[in-house]
């Protein structure tokens, strides 16, 4: 007897050639109604076995056998179950995927005939899982999950190995659902299923450890927690212990190390990722993803450290990837980015031009790829920094906006757009530009919360904003972001002393606003940590000297000026041609001289200050004219002081008129008629400027 609701011939007609479906039933089947029931069942099993064997060989004569079996014993759920398994096996081969739908219909009938048919529910779920992978359609995974849940409701008394397999498949279904939903809850359910499966398995195979690790990797990508990546890494090591040449395991382990690096900036993870990509490349040297993913992590680390060797290695990996597929947009995007940053770091214009030529062609070919527009922005940013030309920054903004018009949820585009505005603002000291930089970088943080490089860039932008417009609120925001960065990524501080350095700058600037000595002391402590990490960090001795000098101004204690001078001496050793170091050193010597009661010591300090400030002028510091004029005023050499004031005026390096009238060091000069005449010249010039 057949099941009227699912005529088998009608099902076959939807998925198989008409010629195969049109075969008539054998005569003995047509006359089977006259046979005893037990003989009909035996005949059904015989046709079923024949059909299974034929379908295993790819012979569609099996359809007639299955139709015969279902006609002879249509109320037997095992008939439908075994047919479903046969179609499942047949449909698992390339080009035969439609047979999976037939398999599903057979399992559906089997479970209707026998509600607690555990094996059929499991097999139905497996079919739906395969259909989901083949068609990339979400609903198949949802349905597979439901079938597995139904099977689990009948799990009592089932052997542990069987339950281990079922929970494994159940975990895969949840993992696939999570990839499409983006929900951490779905990933958690996948992980729970895998963990339950592990309890039922005596010796899980490498594929199980890999699937379990991928769930943790997906969770790490969602919640940005390095501990989750470490669990993924642990399970992938388990997989590779079973099979050291397991390619998928090597690739996933490399990716896990790469992701762990991105949220911790622990350089050891870059090394580990590279080792696994290298091992994978030995197994599959023509696999595009090996070279592309390897290039990406090397490029990211190279950009973070401004490391030419890493950037060059990234470029080499891009070249290998391009040999496999020269038109892949992601390869071109990474190649352009690494070339641009290497060119900017090493001041090699030819690399930036090479990058520009590549990206011009790529954006013409693939105008709808947002990653290419981002790379174009990176290229133009590098050229803008090299030439110090605002036109490149304007072009970079235009290209990045093209990318955002395609994908406004891309944090990398917002990050790069923020950086372009940041460097543009540093060049022009434009308040609107730096305000936009802060806004765009904050938007990027909203989209990508756990990214230390992004946090640092945003904090630096807010610090620059506070300096350009003298804004305390921006300074407080910068300080908060620096503190969040340093607290969240303690392990990376040793590799990134620039975080501490710029945090020290923020605290030093805060001291200027609050006039609290405690902030200066704190800034010195922070700078001292930078010294411990990197004694040759650029400008570090100079910054410490400035803090001590400021403490000298605030407290009136000569000891702080002496400490400042010691650090100016170290700063000079570090960079003997730094004009600002020469100038600040000379100014500090003048302050120290005012604390000396001994005339000879005072005079010696003044002479030393004269030499230092003169050196600053020789190295191109235009403010040296004014401070040398101040020194000569103190020494009573008013004629020379006045000449220097005019030179400062011509160099446009004078402070505001109010400062000239209040500066104690100019007291002797202000008492001369020449100074009054000089003021008249200044006021006339100021009036002329206003009229213009």
C-alpha cells in the first residue's frame, strides 16, 4: 500500500529524468495483493535491497525498485528510512544534490509512520545540514537544528558514541545558524553542544576538535575576548596532535593566533600565526587563502610597529597570492596597503607610486569593493604625509567616502577616514578637521570595540583636539581613552611605549590646565616608564626636562631646574641638532640663574644660556631671537636686545603684545625709548592687518 499524501512517482518526477521515472512496476508487484502479508514484506525488502545496490552504482533503475518496495510495504517506516539513506548517499556526490531533497522526504514519511524513530530524525537533520551547506540558505540549518532536537527527545538508552555524533552535528547546526545571525547566544549553544558531544566521545577525531575550535573562534570574533581565542587555539592543537598535516586545522590555528594578536598586540601570536601559515603552505602551496591571510597579519603587525621587515614580508606574500589569482581584490587591497605604509615608513616614494598605480587599475575594475577604496585612502594618506600636501588628504577623504557609500558598517573605513582627518589637522591646525577626526574614530570604536590601535588613534586625536582649541573636555576624553587602553592591554605596553608617551603628554597638558603639580609628577612617572622600556625613545628626555622645568616655575625650587638641565643634556646626546632642545635648555638656564646668589655662578649660567639659545637659532628656531633678546635685556645689553626684537618681528615669531608688556625679563628693555618706538611699529602693523 502506498502513502497517498506522498506518491513516490510524483516525488521522483520533480527531481529525476522522465525516462527513469516512467519505468512501470514489475508484474509481480502489480499482482502482489494476492500474496500473503509476510511474502509481500519479503518481496518489498528484496526490491529495497536491489534499489540500494543500483543507486549505489548510480543506476536510476533503482527508482522503480524503491517504488515497488514502498507499494508492497508502505506502512513500514524502515522501508522509507533505508530509501532515505540511499538517496542521502547518492546526493552527497557533486551534481546529485537534488537527491538530498528526496532523502528528506523519505525521512519525513518514516517519522510520520514512527514518531520516536530516533535514527530517522538524526538522518533527516544530517540531510538538511548538507542542503544548508550546499545552498547557503539559513532555513535549512534552522530545520536541521529542529530535527536534531527531536532526535534528542528520544535519546534515552542510546549508545554514547551515537550521542556523541548527534551532539557534534547539533553543534555544527548551531554554528551555521550563528554565522548568519551574528548572535553570541547561538554560538554559545553551539559550544554547549560540542562540549556535551566531547563528554560522550572516548577519543574525538581531529575534525571534531576543529569544529569545536571554530565555534570558539566565532565567539571570539563576536565578543573580542582573548581568552576565547586561547581556548580555540587549545582545541586546534588537539586536532593537530592527531594529524600534524591537517590543513584546515593549520589554517584555523593561524587565524586564531592572528585574531588573538589583533586584540592583544602580543607579537608572539604573529610569530605563531606565521609558523602555521608556513606549514600550511608546504601542504597546499597553491592555496590563495594561505598567502593572503599570511600577508594580512604581517601587514597589520608591520603597520602597528612601523616595521619595514614585516611590511616587506607582507608584500612578498601578496606577490605569491597574486601568482595564484592576480585579479583577487583582497590581494590587491593588502598589497597596496603594505606598499604604501612601507613607502611612508622608509620615505621611499617609488613604493607609494607603485601602490598608487595598482589601486588606480583595481578601482576601475572593481568599483563596488569597499576594501579597495579603503586601500586607496591609505595610499593617498601616505603620499600626503610624504609631501605634506593637503591635496592628497582631500583626495583620500573622497576615496574613503566612496567606500563608505558602499558599506557604512565597515569600521576600517571609519578608522582610516579618522586618521586622514587627524594628520590633515596636524598639518593645518584646523579645529574642524580634528573635530571630525575624533567623530569618525569614535564611530569606528562603536563598530569595533576591542581594537587597541584604534583606541590609541582615537585618544591621540582627542589630545590633538584639546591642544588645537585648548579644550579641557577633549583632554579628559583623551585621558580616559589612554587609561582604558593601558588597563585593557597591559601585556602589550612593553611593545608599545608610544602609548605611555602620549598618555604622559595628556597628563602634562592636564597639569597646564589645572595648575596642579601632582599631574606634572605623574607625567614624569609615566615618562620614566617609557625610558625603562626604550631608553632611546624619541624626545623622551626632552619631555621629562620640560616637566621638571615647569615644576621649577610652579614651586620656585632651583632643584627642579637642575634636574631639568640634566635631562636636557641627555636629550642633546640623543639628538644634537634638535633646535627646540637647545632653546628650552637655554631658557631653563636663565631660570636657574635667577636662583643663584653667587654673581659668578649667575653670570656663568647666563653665558651658557646665550650659547644654547644661539645654537637654537643656528639650527633654525625663529623663537631664539625673542629669548636671546630677553637674556640681553636681563644683562642690560638693551641695544642688542632691541635688534633681536626686530628680527623676531620680521620672522613673525613675537608673542602677543600683552605678553611683551608683562614679561619680567624685558623690564630693562621696556624702560628704553627704543622699545616705545617698537611698540608703535607693532601697533601700526596690527592696525594695518585689521584693515586688510
